[in-house]
């Protein structure tokens, strides 16, 4: 159980974490999401007492981290897998950690076996791949059999096998009743792993909800229709209670009506259809819209073709944000409302 | 959920009473210092430089003894000469080790791992300093006695060589080792303040080598007033067995106290910053 209350951290003029409050519950994987520079790592550093907060407080099991009797027996944290002395062997690295918390030596061999590094235990970690370094870091977090685990971007740069391994491990740890707090800047990583999500942007809380709720709220159903009679269909859809928006490429995006109903409406109005398909805004898209205002640095031009929230309000732009931006805008409001309620 | 509960394969830990403290952290720091190659390279460098340089100087003097003037023979200090390798250059090796023990944790980022395992920073700071100082003192004592014996053996032909039973000689040999150990602790403090290997070593070279040279360039009266307050003077005073060799300095242990005071002040300043700053 991690409790963060009114946490604020300033580095000079820059506010890295701004009045952040949330709690992380045991028995679940809690995803900690936000764009790069949102303050995820800073928050984790504050939880561990590596940095001191400017204001607010953070406790683990009701205590400040540095007051924990045996920190490694209560919290296992991995912020940066490469933050080890590369000249030391995997075994000696873990041994030196274990000794600080009076953890028996045999435990070192056990965690090495668990993460699959037994064969390279006597090798210096300098030569480890990123995946091996991550495994070594995770071995360190498990030394003390802690009830709280914290990982900062653990799958960054890993191959699919490594990603799967870490996901399964996190789920398994949560299933054992542990608190698992894991940060990521990619929603897709959390989609299949996290039970709860906490989204921050520019150091502020944007959303604190369950993954099911987030999906339900943010993946608005949209029906895409292509027809030579756009105006006629738009009118018919409006009459039936839906909203139709020109998509710019000659198609129409309909919201508020299920796919079958859109087909029926077109048939009744005598409108010829060339395409009728259901689309779902992806979670990644929803996440990006949600945090768009809080991204630290925008790319100068948007190469992905998705509308830039800060882009000029040209004619072509108008249709697209209206179609895609609207549900996301709603989602933001819902999320904020959900936070205050 | 078709998740293999890999984590459950771990056996239960025996319960621990009390709290994580200095004993475990001392053990951990000992593991750290003995498990990196740089420690062994440093020890080797210290022994080679101290003993080798001491032997070169004493051997050279013995070879030219017949041409040495009586006045030079009168002020010749066989003990200090044999120890010169240690307290002039071996000192530099110790300084590098002292700085690197703490700055390497910052350059690799390992300090974050260390402070997560033991968040009570005073304990880490103290354990690191204690283990490091113990290692340094042992290697410096080995270097000091080895330099002394080898140097005296080489000087035997001059019949001006020293033995440990002569007055001040044992103090000089042990004092040389203590002096370089204090220099190592001073480097450790500077390293923890500025968190940068090259920067810390540069400052220490300035303090121990450059400033004494500059002070030597001062007019005589100024030099006489200033020299006794230099940290490096402890090394000159403590290794000297000839009376009146350093007329402007305090007594050997007096000079040692000056260096001790600087080191203590630096250790305290380093400790305050280590505790107060974000890691």
C-alpha cells in the first residue's frame, strides 16, 4: 500500500510533480501512465526517499520509506536497470544488497534462479544485455520478499519474450496479494497487465480509475460510412438521433447509433452505401488525447497523420478533431469528474 | 488466469527483528569494495609506486653517497627518504581510491540502488568511509613497512640507514600510512560533495600538490606563516626523524592534527550534503 498525499516537487522553477494524491492498493497491478517527462520517475524517487518532496507526503505501509525497519523486506524497487556498477558480478551485486537488510546469502542464489541468471551469476554485469540487466534488477527487488513492488518502465527496450516474462511476473506477484506499481508511457503495455491505472501529465493527476472503466469510457464506438450521397445520409442520421461528421476523405463518421441502425437508416432514406464499418478509437489514441495538453515537447510536425491538438484550425483539420477529438475531450472531462467525485 | 506464479517458488525469508543498520551495511560495503577490479589495481599501483619509487630514490642516494657533501649527509633522513614514494605518489593513488569509492556510485547510478536498499543515508556514508579507511590503512601500512625495510637495506652501504628502534622512526613509518589514509578520507569527503571523479581528484591534487608549490614561491616570511596550515605538511612533519627539518611547522602530531581537523570538517560537510541533497 502506497499513499501519496499532495505530493509536490520543484527543481528550481520547474514543477516536476504538482499536488499529486493517489493510493496504490495491494493485490493489483497499478499502471502509472504519462508521457515522457510527466513526472513518473520523480514520483517514484519521492516514494523511495531518493529525492525530498517540496510539499506533501508519501508513505509505504503508513511509514516514510526511510523509517521502514528493513526497506528491502517491504519494498522492492527498480528504477533503472543499468544503475549498477558494471564491474561487479551479478552475484556480488545482489549479495551487497542482501547484506544491508540482513537477508541470508542463499536467497541470492534463489532469486538468480528465479530470473534465469544462474549461468551468468559470476559474470560482471557490464556485459549484460538490457534484458539481462532488467532481470538482474528484478532479482534485486525480490531479494527481500517484499509486499510492495515498484518498477519504472520495466519493459522499455525489451524483446517480446522479455516483455511477456515481465508482464506475467507482475501479474503473478499481484495475484499473491502484493502491491505492484509499474510505470509506462505506453497505454498498450498496460492494457493487458494493469488492473488500475493512474494517469499523470505535467506532474498532475489526470485520471485514477480501473482499466475496465478507462476502456469503457475512452473507446467510443464510431461507425464509418462511405456514400455518394453524404448530405442525404447526414440528414437521415441526424433525424435518427445520431451525429454525423465529415471525415475529410469523403466518408462520414457516425456516433450515437449502432452499426445496424446506421445501415437501416440509410436503407430507409434510400441512400446508397459503399462502406459501412465499425471503428473503435484505440486506447493508445484515447491516452494520447487525454494527455495531449500535458505533453512536455510536441514534435514540430505530426508525422503520424493524427491531428495535432496544438495544430492550426484549418478547414481540413476541423473535421478530423471533431470526429476523433470529441470523445477524447469527453473522456478527459469524465476522468476529471471521476477524480473529484 | 494462466499465469505461472513464478514468484511463489521462492522460499520464505526468516523473520528479522530490529532494523537494518550499520552491521549489515558494513558487510555490504566490504562486499562492494572487494568485488570490483579497481580495488585490486589500486592496491597493486600503491605497492608498486610506493615501494618502487622509495627503492629508486634510496638506491640512487646510496650509489652517489661518496660524492655527497658532509653537510648534506648531516641532514640526511634515511627514514623519510625511504617513505617518500608512499607519501608523495602513493598518496595520489589513495586519493583516487577515496574519491572513486563514492563518485563511481554517482557515475554508474548505483547510488540510487544503494540508497533504496539502505535509505538511512548516515549509515551508508559512515559504512563506506569506515570500510574504505580500513582497507587503505592496511595497504598503506604494508606499503610503508615494505618501503622502509627495502629502503634501509639499499642504504646499508652508507652506514646512515635507520632501524625501527631509533627514535621517531616507528612514528614516521606508521605516520606515513596514517597520513595517506587521512588524505583518502579527505578525497572521499570531497567526492561526496561534488559527486564527480575527475573533479574530486583535481581538487585533491590542487590541495596536496599545487598549493604547496605555490606556497613555496611566496616570500620567506609569508611562507613561514602559511606552511604550517597546509594539509600536506602533515606528511612532511610526520615522516621526518631529523630534528629541525621543518622549522616553520608545528610538531609532527600537531601537523597531523591540522590535517585531521581539515578532514573532519570535510567529512562533516560531506555528510550534511549527502543527507540533505536529492540523490
